[in-house]
């Protein structure tokens, strides 16, 4: 697995969460702030768990 593979997976997961929420929220006239906050927290957790894409130098 390359160093960029993990962040790409996390981005795909975040996009899936967004797509699912949009599908649900577009059918409604009102969306509570709690639901929006939960969605943003879910996205933040996914993105924060991604390791940095910056390569780490080794002492070799």
C-alpha cells in the first residue's frame, strides 16, 4: 500500500458519508442543527484519523 492510499480511502469514506446525508436531507424541508453537527463531527473524525500524506524521513 502506498503512502497516499490511506488518505484516499478516508476521502472516499468522507464522500460516502456526505452523499448519504445529502440523499436524506434533500428530501426534507427542515434539518435540525443537531443533525448537521453530527454530520460535521462524523466527517471531522474520518478526516482527523487519516495519517499525514507528508513522507517521514528515515535515518537510513
